[in-house]
């Protein structure tokens, strides 16, 4: 493979000895044009985009969406395609227009992040017993667009194997709605893919299959405009340790090594995210209202004659001292508050475990034990080396974030790999599987955060899928990620190789701290409660070290500075990792899509069990974690959720709803042409076939017993991945 060095050509880039790729765009050096004057958007332009003040609200809407993040804005855009349907979105955070430059520049995710500001919920976990009682930050975006406005921009899809496993857990209609074929179409519907040039694809070994991508959706899938020479060696070094490159990482074979797509608009190198993709390009829609800086207090409900519950609307407030106000939902209330917000809103509304609700004098509307349970996350750490090569952090020293090269500022970490169980354990992999499987009953009885039989049944079911269906498959168990943006431990001239556990055998929970909607729930991910999680993460970190000491990386990565040569034995790795591991920012599961008898919260139609018109549509519904970053699959979830709603209320068949009949456009987008030399054929690693309102009554739903079970923080530069 060619390994040339191409100098950056950019008038604003300070001359240096660096040799990195500069990928010109039609509007290189310019930020995305917006109606912004001195950082503010004119009120007339806001209103055209549907953004209103409280005094402009209607008394009722067909659909009321609680949460203006990824899923909420996708739903708002798609549901208002029917001019006869009215939609209100309520978002706790600001619009984001006032910090547009911060959001637009991809590099700001590393060098000038909005994390730990008012645009971040700044959640924290409970002390983690297996992590030396450490409290971890759990940042989430608090702005229109949610975490898509502040994250690390990774668009990495899960494999078809794990998507089909999710569909199999979802109950009736699970395969129809959430099987790979259906969800793949929904993910492509959201996508506008721009491939790299032939020269870039060859230089950096970027592999893709055009048939696995959409080309006319609202959201940009592309590659950074600035790449470093070390990225060109990524697939080579992984292949040298036995992890082959993926020929089609977005087409259901998301394992092996590759350079990931990112949510970057290649016409101007700006972030493409939920608001910029799904809301900003819309023509004025009188049927869409978006209310920012307002928090949903609770879902209002009434009892139906058949014992189910109907959501009649929501209560909201603008400040803790403000009076609660109500808005009516004529057809549905949709919770899209994210992995933490949606289960919290359900609990505040009297939908959740009865004993917990009674503890805080919240009238029980639906006794639903699974709300807040099944909480899961990706957990990560890294090995760090000094380097004689070039890093993005070194280049950042030579740049001004406002005035510097927009191509340089489009750089995001994108070299990634998913290592399977054989990569991690070699010949011991079958024995590891047997050990995990044999301990299933012990795990359910000992490690479940609750004694509820239905929640334990769900743990047993998801555990069995992981241990028996997925663990010996080619899909990744640990993600490996190349970090080039500097570290606190090693400085600007350091490189990190991150290892992140993708599928934990531990389960956590989220529960109320009190009944005040303005105070956060208690978040307990229960990290590393299961010993298998420690083993997997340990072996992943060993693999990260092996990558750093394998050619061609070993030629430029010199001394290991973290953890260093004092960590070598299994016992030393285990003791060390418990003191340093942190979240990879991918929580899910607290409103799991599982049958009621398995502690599920929503069915395959996304409706909350026991209700007729209340849905949850966001990452909280995923009952298992995926070997992927969650942004891409959550866009697919939201697109599919909109289709399901249209089918029910607008008589739009699913097949018609799946057609991309309302795409966004942009000027100057690159044409979709295949890169020369793109890999074809199957990866050798992929030989396996893809196989309450006043007076609301309490709903008692019968439940069965246990079913038989067979961007990490790179130093100080935290990135919400």
C-alpha cells in the first residue's frame, strides 16, 4: 500500500514540518452560513424554523415530544411532513445558535468542548464499588440536537448479528420492525454519504461499499478533511496482530479494523447533527413548534375503560420556581429524553416500580418494574505512548480555533477496530464462553440490582443472548480506538490506544433521588460487577499495548507512559484498570424493549407497556449494548419510529414510509463515486454467516416469573463519543 506524505496546503495553516492530508472542500475555510449576527439568530429566522416562546404555544398538538435531542428532532421533522399533523418539541436546553461556532467546528470536541458547561447535563454516577468507589462523570448534550451537538462525531453501525439479536428479544413484531433489513434501510434513510477521493481512500486504506450507504438523507456521513500519517498505518498494524480490515463496516459486518465515517459536512467541514440536518434546512412549517429552555415535569394521563392508560399531554415549567403549565396531546406523547431523561420522566409520571414511587409519594399510574433497570454502558481505558510522529494535538498548538484552517479543525479520531473473543483470548475463547454460560444463574441471582422476578427474567434473557448467541461470533467484544489529540499523562506528543468493553455482563439501574423534577436521578451503572467484564477489559488493554508495540507503530511510538512497565501480570492489570476506567459515553437500556414478563418497558412498537399512546424513542430502549457507537443506530431507531407512528395514525404503509420522500439538500455536495482499490469480498474474520393526573387509576399488569435462561476521556480532553 502506498505510504506517501502529502503536505497540507492551506493559507491559514501555520507552516511546519508536518505531513498530513488536507482535503479541500468547495467552501474551505468558511463556517456554515447561518442567519447569525454577533452570535445570535434573528427572531424571525428562529420562528421560521419553528422555535417559539411559551406565549406562542397552542393549547394542544397532535404529537408532543419531550426532548429535542437526536430522536426528538428526527421525529419532529418526519411527523410534520404531513401538514395536517401538529408537533410540539420541548427541549430543556438552549437552541445552540448562540454557540454555533463551538458546535460547528468538529475539532472543538477535543480542544474547546461544550462539556462541563450549561450545554451539558453534567450527570454523575453513584460511587462505583468495583472502581474504588469512584464517581464518574456522565455528560449528555443539553441543547437542541442533544449529544449529537457535542459528541465525537463517530458514525459506526453495529453488525447485523447483534441487531437481529435485539429484534429477537423485542417480542411480537420485533423482527419485522427491528431486524437488520428493516433497520439497515432506516439508517440509510437518514444518511447522505460522501466517499473519499480515490487518492485518499488508497492512502489511508478507507474501505466502503456504496450499496451500504444512503445518498439523499439529511445527515452527512463522510471523513475528516485532515488526516495524519499514522492513520494510514492503522489497518496494517491491526492485520499484523491478526485483526483484519473490514471491507464493509457500515453494511452489517462492523468488525475488524477500519477508518470510521463521521458526522461531518464535507462541503465546509462542519459538524452535521440532528438540528442542522433535520430542522435547519426545512422550509417554514406552521405545524411545527419547538420550545427550548423548558423542562417537562411529568406526563399527564387518564385511565381507559379497559384498564390501560392514555397519555393526555404533559406538564412543563421554565424554571424551578415557575408555575407548571399543561399542553394537550391529541394523539401521542413521545418521550425522547435520552438514556437518562426518558426513564426519569416515566418515574416522575407514576410509571415505574410501585414501591419506589410510593417511597416518594408519587401516585402509581402503571406499576412497571423495569423502568430504570437493565442500565448498561461501554467502559474504557487506554495505554499511552510518547511518539516521534505527528499528532493532532501538536498541530493544535499551531492553530487558532476561530481563525485556523477549517480542514485541520475537521480532524476527529476515526481509526477504530472491533476485536472478537478469539482476538482477545485465542484458544481459551471456548472455555471463557463456557465459564460465562455456566455462571448465568449465579449472575442473575447475585448481581441483579433488583429482586423483581420479571427484571431478573430480562437479565437472564439478555445474558443468554450475549453468552450463547454472540460471544463466539465474529462481532467485537472490545473496541480499539486510536487517539491522536493528546493526553494529560503524555502531553501533546503522545498517542493513546483505547480499549472499550462493548458488551458488559453487569447490569445497573437508574432510580429516583426524590420527586423533584429539577433534581437528577441516581445513576448506578454497577460497573465491573461481573468478573467477566474485568477479564474482557484486561485482555483488551493488553491488545492495545500489543498494537502500540507492533510494526509499523513501533517505529514511532517510543516509551509507554501509561500505565507503564509496572503493570504486567493479570493481577496488576486488574488492580490498575479499576482505578482508571471510565465511561465511553454510550448508556442505554433503562427503558428496555423487552416483553413485560422480562421487565420490559416498551414493546416493539415503542409504546410503554400498559399505555395506549405513550412511546419512548431513544437509546434507552436498546435491551443490549452494541459493538458500535450509538449515534448511527439511534438515527435509524428514530426514522423507524416515525414510520411506525405514521403507519398507525396517517395510514402510511411502512414500505412507503421507508422511502426517502423528504430529504434535505445542500449546495456543493460531493458526488458519490467509489474509491479505486476499495476492498471487496468477505473479511476472513467474518466467515460466520450473519446469522399521573388527578384521579388517574393504577394499572395492574400481570407478569410472569423468571424465564429459563440459557471517546473516552483522552487525558483532559474529554470527548462525548
